[in-house]
């Protein structure tokens, strides 16, 4: 007895279509999951040829100059001036133990956003630190909530094309002694890092 020809065809379709869907899903998942990377991995996430470096560095230096015009003493660079950062004391962004930016804080974020010429030129890494006062759980929760709030604010100031990645680091990276008020105040800080995006690198190298 001959088997109907449509049965093998149906089986073939059942096999092929799930594979195609999986392939499409795999293609979508190939986009970087930036939140899965550590802050250090974010900063080291791009590689440049000598030619592309010679094009990207001047662009990043211009960005550093724009930020320095607003924040004269708070701007720094990493990776031979390929990554630009601004470090601000937490009290300028948050009141007391609040987790939402203050009015002054929003104005400061606006100043940073206005210095960015294109929202897809950079990946914005937001790192929030605090002093070693209180439980580890509290310090971690506080900095994570603050980082998320800043990221949401930046997302609204920029647009959907912007990639903003928040990190709440608790008191794990002190830059001063926690034994003095001045030291604790220095440790309560927010770092904003501008990392050149693949779109920016591609655009500059194709000129």
C-alpha cells in the first residue's frame, strides 16, 4: 500500500519551519546584550585599527572638550582618549538617600545629553558608587536604584537609539578612606562613561 505523498511533505515542513524560526531568533539574539557585560568589559568592548583609531580619537577629544566646558574639573579619559568620562559627586544628583534625581541632578544630566551630538554615537555607561556606610545589601540596592533612575532619565533625554547601561556598584570601589567625612563624600559619586559605538566607528571610517 502506497503512503500518501503529502505526509512526508507535512513532516518536512514541520521540521523546516521550526528551524527557520530558531534561526531568526538566533539572528535577533546576536545583538549584544550590553547589560550582560561588566563595566570594564563595556569600556574594552571595541577594537580599532591604527587608521580607525586616528579618526575616532579626535572625535572623542572634541566630546571631552565639550564636556569640559561644562564640567571643568570632572572630565577624564581612558584608553588613550578613546573613552570619555565625567565624575560627579552624588550630592549634586541626589538629595540625601533619595533614589530619584533632584532638580539640580536633572539639569546636570541635560547638560551631558546636550553635549552629545548624536544619540547613537556612544554607549553611555552609568556607574553609581557610595560610601561604606550601612549593610552591603542596602548599599548595593541604593546604587542600583540610582543607576537605573539615571539611565531612565538619560533615555528620555536622548532617544530610543541611545544605549544606556546602568551599574550600581555599592561601596566596592572606594577612591578615598571611609573613615573621614571628606573621604566618604568623595566615594559617593557617579561616573558617566561615553564609549564610542560601532555606528560611530563605522561612520567615521567610511568618510
